């Protein structure tokens, strides 16, 4: 599988100094003559030579015709060219459409350019023909003025040294709607503006501007000067400068979207996902979702995604008929997942980041969502390349979120109250019943080693425990129903043994001793007699200096649980007796009331 094609632009400069031509005089007449013969595509400008040389070096990897000039203002311009006048406009449209140069690049006649500084030894401003370009209309190549811009794409603001409020308002009238929206976004980011990003400078925006001016030590006029606007935008863009927000075309997934390309790089394809792993220690990851299917497949994906470690259990979830959204908030990572059905396929993405980057990534997510586009009706094949290693804790290359410990439990009533062992309770941030239902501890008996849990929402178990009214005979056959392998299997396992004694080794009448070989996951599971009555609950193996034989286990007897159940407000149901059950019937009977209890 080859890596996807990146249609990546280099980040726009934080600022470009635009000086009115009427305020400047050309250095020499000869220079004016040469400028009329050739034009340039100015792409960036910087206040220092070191910064300009660094950016020129970066552009030189993609453009052999990048040049750098000191400007009359003292700034340093980066420009592509020279071109003849006929080809420059078409070249500008072509490069903008491919997002290869900043959206605010423009055609310059070079009249403001002075000494060249890049490439080394460059002299003069000679012309060369523009290379052939594909024919594309200006409407197709120019970004929509009303479309939301990424922080790096917002057009820079002209700079003047000082302005009166009247001059500031006059300069403000030259701003495009996109420029105005960018200012509102920056004010919102700084915490001064909380209304709609609409480009309309009403009372809310004016108050925000005044508050910003006051906070920065300026006179709060409610109208930002050109320098103040530039400062506000520079501070805003600096937060996003190292993300490398750029459009990525993934041919395998048939998805195009803006991504933080300086932070992620293509890793591999494991259907239905395309993985873009973090380039550094930022922890940012992007996963594209691409699979065939409609609403039913979308519902299945919605459930599966919530089992993955990249989607922590805390966070909002929403699903409609054609799309779903998952947010996850954990101590170590946060994530956002969105997917929708379209033309017989499901397309979407997940982005993962560290909690400390939440504020920045929320804005990045908006950009990713707004730029998301399906480039075809196809999707990833169900299998790509060699068969992946089969592991229970992996799904298409992603780690499945698994509990730290799971034990067994038994339903006590129709509401879903569960009796289980205390072994797994103390180290849990979250307890679940049957995998999906959050539960709380309502009563516990640490001496006995049992606790009662109740689900956060009412459940309707198929069956629940009915306790035996008499003690089984010694050496009678008993069976334990439990999730021996914890969360690996969906159904409990039946393990058979015998009743060795009606008391514990130290004479404890609340415990019965069993001769049976069980696994840790069985602890908390119900113990049945041959008629299906519950004669006890299997206890966890106690930590002790004495090592008992593997087949020596203990069960809490029903009469020892009465105080615990009363504290939990649960009424124990008693068995009425009946015929002996076959192993198959007993297994079905046990599965209806045995439940997995998990610690997360």
C-alpha cells in the first residue's frame, strides 16, 4: 500500500507589510523599467533577514524559482518568478487551487523590491516565461470569501506606524468579510468575544475590541488600529503556526480534509481505518474512517468505536440516522470521532490529542470538520494486504479498551442489583455490569468479601438468583457459573466440583468449602445445586502465607448474606425445589443470571 498523496501548502507568514505605492519612490529608473518587463508572485514577507532566509530555504524544496528581496520598507519579501505578465495570473490561480502557496499571495510588479538575498549570489530581476498551467476559472481557484479560514489562511492586515481613531476606522473599511471574521475569531480565542463569527462589527464586536485594547494597555476606542489588528492576529496565528494545517488527499480512503500535517504522517491502512500517527511527542493522531455500508453498518461502527482506547468512556455521544459523534475525555488523551453515511459508504475521522491541547484542538476540529470532503463513492476494501495478526485486544490496528480486572456476579432481582466480590472494587474509577451499564456500590461486607452493586439505569435481566432453603449433602455435586476468562468470552463457563465441608477451615459457619478448580474470573459467580438453586457465591482466593491446594475454594453461604442484602435494600428470593436439571439446561439457566462485572 503506497502512502497517500499530500496536497500540502506551506504555512502562511504571520504578517506581510503592504505599503501604499504612492508613499514610495523607486530606487532607480532602471529598476522601474525592469519591473515593467517582469512580474512576481509574492508569497510572504518577514521583518528579519534570518526569518526570511529560513522560510526561503523551506520553499526552495518545493519551488526552484523562489527568490528573496529586501524591500524599500526594510522588510524581506519572498517571491516566485519572475514570470511574464500573461502567465502570472494563471500560475497564481493554479498554485492557490493546489494550496501550495498562501491564499493571500498576489502578483507584484517588483517595484518595491531592492537587493536580492536569495538565492545566494542572485542579481537583478530578469524575466522568464511562466510554466504551462491547467486551465481553471478564477471562481474555482479562489477560496470562498464567506468560508471559514484556518488561522494560518486568514489574510494579513496592512501595518501603519500610528493611526488616529478616524484613520483606524477608514483603514477598517478596506477589510474583506473574511478579514473581519478572522478578527472575531482572534478576539474569541483571547476570551473577549462570544457572539457569532459573521464578519459584522456590531456592538458585541466593538465591546470586545475595547476590552482587548484595555487589557493590552491601549486606549479603549472600540476600533482597533491597523497595528493592533496585526498584533491580535499574530498572537492568534502563532498558536497554530507549528501545526502545518494543510489539505490532505487520501486516495485509499477517498477523503480530502485539512490536517495538522506537521504533527501527523501517514502510517498504514488497516480497514476500515487509515492511520496517521504522530510525528513527535505531541500525541496528535488522525484516523480516517472509510467503509462500505448504510445505516445499520453505521450503528455497528458507533458501538465498536466506543470499545477502543482512543475513545475514553467519559464524553458526549450522539447518533442520528445518518451520522454519529463521539467525544472522549480521559486523563491521558482526548478524542473526537465523527462519521456519516453517504452514497453507500461510511466516511469520517477520529483525531486524538493530549488533554492540555484541548483548546487548540477544538479549533482544529472545527477546521477539519468544515473541510471534510468525500472524493468518491468507494471505500476501503474489507481486507487490505496480508491478514493482520489476530489479537483480542486489537481492532484494525487500534487498541481495544479493556477493563483492568473483571470478575463474575449474580443478579439478585428484576431491577438488576448484582452480588459480587469486593476483590475488584477498591482500585476502580468506574464499575460496569454486563460491559455497558455503569454501577455503584450500595453495600459491602469486607469480612465476608461480598458487595451489592446497583446499575445507574434500570435493567431487566432474564433471570435472577433463587437461593436454596437447605444445605446440600456433603460430597454432593455442585457447579459454579463464572466468567473464567474475564472479558474474553461473552458467556459464562460452568465448572463442576463437590461440596467438601459446610464450614471453613477455621470453623467459619458462613462459608462452605468446595473441592473444585476455578480461575480468578470465576470469583463472584453463583454456586448451583443439581436443581438450579443457588447454594452460595464463590469467594476470591484470599492472600495468605499458607498456600492451599488449587482445588480448595470457598463459597459464601446464603444465610451469611442476609445482613448485606438487607443493607442494600434487596429481598432474597428462595427456590421452591424441582427436578434435577441436565448439564445443558443448567448451563442455560446459569447464563441467564450470571453477569460480568468489570473494573476500569
